[in-house]
C-alpha cells in the first residue's frame, strides 16, 4: 500500500483532486490504523469525533487494499451518498480502476413479475387515482431503468402503497422459476455486486443475509477480505432484530391477498380455499384489534393479560394450519400456489415458535403494535455469542466505526454487546474547538422529569434561549408523546410572546423535506423525536441551538431491555452502570452531535434534565460529551448566542 501520509498531506492526491479538502492529523492516523487492520486481518473498533473525516479515513485504505470490500452503512440515504458521491470522488482522486456496486434489499427493486400482475389484475383495490398514476409511472420507469431501484423514481413517494404490489419479498419471489428471471433487477444487482471490488450495503441487508441467506451477500462474504461498518453504533439493535425471528399480521394479510390472486387464476372452482383465506384474513385483523395501544411493545406475559388476545392468537394459528393444509392440496396447480403454501407453512411455524419459546431463558418473546399490524418477535437475550461466531468464521478484517461508540473512551459496553472480545480499539477526538464553539447549558430549577408539569417547565426554560438564538433550534425529544406535547405548548407560547419563528414538527413531511425547509427558512424551530437524533447534518447559522428534553434512558418497561436488565442483575452485576447508563450516554452523544458540524459553527446544547447535575452519574455523562464550556447561567447563554450572531453578521 502506498505511503498514506503523502496522500493525506496538504499537497497530496486528495488536496489536489478534491475541492475544499483539508488535511487533518486525526484522519491520517485513523487511515493508517485501518490500513494496518486490513493488512493483518484484525478487528478494530474506532470512534472518530465529528469533523475527523472518517469516511475518507476508511475509504482510502479500503480502496487501495487490493481485496474485496463490503461497506455497510446505517441508512439507505448514506448508502446512496457513498455510492454516488464519496467513492467516485475518492476513486478519481486516487486514480485507481476500482469497481463499485450498490446492493439493497429486494424490496427496493421493481419486480417485473409482480408489476405485470398488478397491471393485469382486477383484484388490486387502489386507494385513489394517484396510485393508478403511480403504477403507470413505475411501468415506464421499469422499461427504461438499468437498475430498477425505486430511489431513482422520485415522482413516486417511497411510502406509496403501490410499491408493495410491484416489488417482491423473500416469501413471494419465484426465484429461477420466474418467467422474468433473466431480466430480474435483483439478480442483476447481485451479479454486479459479485464482480465488484467494493460493495455498498446497509446494516439491515447485511444482517438479513447473514441470518436468512437471502439477499446475495452469502455469495459475497466468502470472497471478501474486509468488512467495514460505518454508523456502527446502530449494529446492536439491528443484529438483535435479525438474530431473532418475527411474524406479523401484516405479513399474513399480504399472504392472504396473494393467495386470493393466485386462486382466482388457478383454482377458481375450489371454494374451500377462498373460505379459509377469508377466515385467516379476518382472524389476523381480529387479533390486531385485541390490543388497542398502538406503537406499544409488550412482553409475552404482559400481552397474555389482554382480554381475548390468547384466544385470538390461537384461532389465527388454527386458521393458518387449515389454510396451509388446503394450499398443499392445490400447490401442484401452479408455481404461485406452491409458493403461497410454503409461505403459509413458514409463517405458521413462526407463530407456533413464538408461543413455544415464551418461557425460554435464552430468548425474549414480545409483541409490537403498529397502526396497521401487530408483530410477534423472538429476540435473543444476548447477540454477543452469535455475532462472534460470524467474526471467527473465516480470516478477514472487520472495522466498526462511528462518532459514538465509547463512554469516556471506554469501549467495553459496545464490545461486550457485540461479542468483540478480541477487538483493538482506537479513539480520535473531533478537531473542532468545542470550548470556544459550543456551550453546554443545564437550566436551574428544573423539576424531576417524571413530574406532570415537566413539559411546561421545558418550554418555559427554552423560550428565552430560543429568543436569543432567533429560532434556529432543534428540540430533540425522547418520545413521540413528549414531542407532541412540547410542540403544542410552543405553539401557544409563540403566539403569546409574538415570536415569528416558523415551528416545524416531525411527521408533517418527510424527514428530508423538513430538513430542506429548516435550512431554507434560516430561523425555524424544529421539534423532533428519534428520527432527528442522528444522521442529520445542518451546518452554519440555521442551527445554533439544540435542546434535549431529558436524558435518553430507554424505558425499563421495554420487554427486551427489561429481560436484559433482569439477566445482568441475576448474575450479580449492576445493570444500570453496565447497560442502561452507557446506552443512554451513546444516544445522548448522537443527539449532541447535531450541534457543531464544521469549524465555523457556534451554538448551545441545552440539556433540560436536572439529573445531569443532581445525580452522581451525571458527571460521567457530561464528561463523555465533547469538551464544551458548561454553565447554568441564562445570561451567559444569551450573551454567547448574541455574540455568535454578531460574529456571523
């Protein structure tokens, strides 16, 4: 590998070929450490503060390594950014002929077979004319696109209902029996990935494939020399999801829809199948209706106490068994019916498994409710052993990087969760001048976060700060309930105080549309929840204030957290210090990271939760944040914000 110091120097390849490139010592050191990890096929957990330039730090050694690299990111947005912008720029700067490919989950690609069925079916009930218009736009796009990725068609919203009719799932894909197999966009994407030097995926795809062997990565991994996880702080949650099992009433309803379509074409006269399909669809809907709370998570024990739930689950299971039996008798009629039979069996097995595992010591059985469906989940109590087996399956380099992986530079919490027992760790602080660029404000006289009037206290404490910053604020909430309440209180307060700052709320539009609006307005206040805690980059004056409602401790009522706390306590260890506190600190670091995005930014981080000051663990929390000056004095905050505006004007 070439000498990296010449590439990253002030007159090196990057500086000469990439506009606005600025060499940083931290970036070079990180690149050298990653190069060494790749060469020695080791495991590295690397935290790099905001502004380090970690993307370039891992891309340069990865592209120069000469081996096959899988690069996994936290979101599809970052995936697209790397594939379309960062990697091509880096490849051109380094003047190396490396081939790259983008691979997403199958739900992102148009399926010719299902598109044809949608165009010819009278069974699809469109919600409105817009959906019909979308269908024809998709048809035209599928005829001209070389990749069939739905992100290339911005005229059809990503959440439009029509997409589920024109894409495939693992369950309803016909595979090599499909009449359109040779033109399949998913297969083409996989072929490109197999021949590429660097493949860009996302965490959900990576783990779905590791567990399900479905998304094409199982063919890629054996030949791969290096795996890099960017935004690696998201991995414990994603891995937990895929190392378990799940089945939802929504999946059953999709199966019901597909059976009806296939039966009308291939078994129209076999009426028992239609009766059983209708009964299963009704049983799935009735089961969902037994739980009135939406967006709730409950343990198997807790949900069993809901009137009618256990009986409705049993009835659905019985209906599914009858339906699977009837489908078996008709499966010979067509590939489509055989596929439906196999899917019905798989979903039935998962339903049974959930019930059977509910007393297990190794797994957590729980449900999550959504507005349109109810999902049964089986989650392993620990993912460490399962994931460490993946790491040791064959010799290659594994690199985990993010701005938030440690607690006061201690990586033991993350490494323990992920089973990274042999990993090396490294940390590079942000190059930004936090003591002069940022101020950490903990307002005085805040009540306990569990008191009924806590939201009102936040708004009262926030108003003078918002006024001093002239809007330009994010208010990050730890729950949707808090978010709605604070937004409502702010609306009233803005009217009373005659503040003319535009007030935006998460959910009013898509996240990217809201961010565009926030940037353009220049003086807006955006109230958001989980979606805005990470992966958001607003540079400059438009964002000068980040307010966090409370320390982001996960709810102890959460069934997965509750079971893990119980296990740690049972083993005689402190679940709070070992699990809950580190988890909250890493989440808080993500939220705090929204404030300072480049060396010219200035702003205030306001944490309203009094526990930051009053509890012994508060010091551990603020010591894990970037080294900002701290204050409890509102006048100092106002002076700092007014001074920031003077500096910009």
